[in-house]
C-alpha cells in the first residue's frame, strides 16, 4: 500500500469516528408547572408537559402539553458544572414565566431557548428577571416499533 493510500485510509477512518457534538436529547423530559409560561410566541397553561427533540433537527425541541404544543429552535449550552438533576429553567418577570433552558442530569451540554421575543413583550416590566428551576424527569426512549 502506498503512503498516499495509507494516509487517505487513515483519514477516512478517523472521519467516520467523528460524532456530532451538538446536544442530543435521547428520551423525553417530563415536568409539571402550576403557572403559565411562554415558549417563543406561545403561552402554555400550567400543567404537565413533555419535551423531546425533533427527529430531523436535534436542535429543535417540541414542548407538548394536554392543550398546547410548541416547537422551538435551541442552541447548545454548556453548564458551569455537570447537572446532578434534570431541570427546566424559567426566567420570571413578576407573574410571567419564560422557558429559558433545559438541563439533563449528567450531561455536559444542554438546550438554551431564545427568550428575546418574550422579553421584548415584557419590556415594560420594571422588575429584573429571577430564575426559577423546576425539577423534571428524563424518561428513556422505548423500544423501536417492529
């Protein structure tokens, strides 16, 4: 085998082993709130919700409840420390809550949502936002259908 062929084969093998480093949610996250909250341009009533990633675009999350659902594009976020529990983080402006981020226990990456639209809607609020964390549960994916 020539040097060029060997180098090409080695490079090809390395390229096959490279994985997409974007956050990928395997399974479904479930959480419950007693308060309404905003996801992008959608207001969700208090209740139980599930979060899962879109099958075609792992950076898009679907937030689904009994009466409403929303798809929201996210960006990868790195926590200061690896989270010890799965949590949903909200920004609170008085009585208004905005879904800000999603963290999975033991994961080095999470999901950050764009909160700018909802923040602009609350621009008249004189209060600074506070952070509220809601504990969630990660449900592992089930078996593939046959």
